[in-house]
C-alpha cells in the first residue's frame, strides 16, 4: 500500500471555504481560524501543496433552436438553492515547490442534504491518477462501490451502490504532482 502524502508529510493546505452549510471542507486538511472577506484560509507559509475548493451552480436554458444549454455559475456567498439544484465542487491542487510531490491524495465529503451525481467525478490528468468513493463515511474506498441486497429468492447479491449511499470522493493525483504545477478535479451533487 502506498504511503499517502497527508500522513507522511502532515500536509497543511490552503483552503478557501465559503461560510455556508452547503459548502464542504476538504477532508484530511487543517483549517485556520482567521476570517477575511468571508473566506476561511489555512495559515501556514511552509505548505508544499495549496488546495482551493470552489463551487458552482448549474443553470440550464434553451437556445434559439430549442437545444438545452448548460452554464456553470459561481455560487454566491449567500446562495439560494432549491431541491433538485445541481452544484459542482472543484478542488484545485497546486504544487508550490520546486520538487515533485509523491502520492498526493485528497478526500472530499458529499455534503449533508445532497446526493452525489453518479459518474460526475473527474480524474486528474496525471498518469496513474484515480478517483475512488466511500459509502461508509470514509472508512473504505472503491472505484465502484457496491451494496449487498437480498433478492426475492433469498440470495444475497452485490449491486452498484445507489447515489444516496455515497459519502466521500477521494482523488489520488497519480505517482507525482510535478514541481510548480497545478491540477483540478471536480464532482457534482444534487440538493435533496
């Protein structure tokens, strides 16, 4: 099993988090207490990787030909979302050093009151990058989580986990996050 960067380096990341209930924090990262311009940011000048979390809301409209047009708008600081609204959370990881970072992994919770949109998580562009999911509160992860259900015949079978079961998304950014580089990953949720 590979050593994760967070455990081996005690990484402290920079996070920008809007102070609203629908905006999750990046798991496994430290947060500072300083409030500034409605942003909460970790305060550590020695960090090798900066992490930024942003959110957008999906807006759909129709063009002149009647085709659906999708736009992603920055989530305002005082958002008004209704059941069925789709949000996209984007994690930007930036290696701020002159050396490659090994085995970077970031875990992001699915916020309460929301449901993960199946197959919406993007994978980092690096070789050997992966995205895994948890359905047990972040205790274990799998690229395709399954649940065991009892069929009408009494046999227990495995089925793909329903969207409501997803609790966390975890990205492994590949073997290396190159020096002075930046990468982005995202996932979508639907408001219950």
